[in-house]
C-alpha cells in the first residue's frame, strides 16, 4: 500500500508496517477474515494520544 499522511502531524508513514507490528501473536488467524481499519495516525502521534488519555482517567474514589 502507498504511504499515508498522518492527520495530526503530517508526517508520512506506511500503514501496512503499523498493522504488522501491532498484530497480536497470541490471537488465532481466524480473525484475518475481518477487514482491518487502516490507521490515520503515525505511531508517535498514536502514542501521544494514548499517553494523554491515560493521564485524564479518573482515579478510584476511596471508600
């Protein structure tokens, strides 16, 4: 597949490489029939989004 542009930073990346790297080796190959969604963010922006999301989660309330 062709190179794709990250919608957040504009950096060019290969979505096929990200899909291969993020594949879970413990899952069965039966899930291969389902169509995969191509990523719109590069790995750096995706990591930044996940980090910010983890920081904004509410903590548990003490009882």
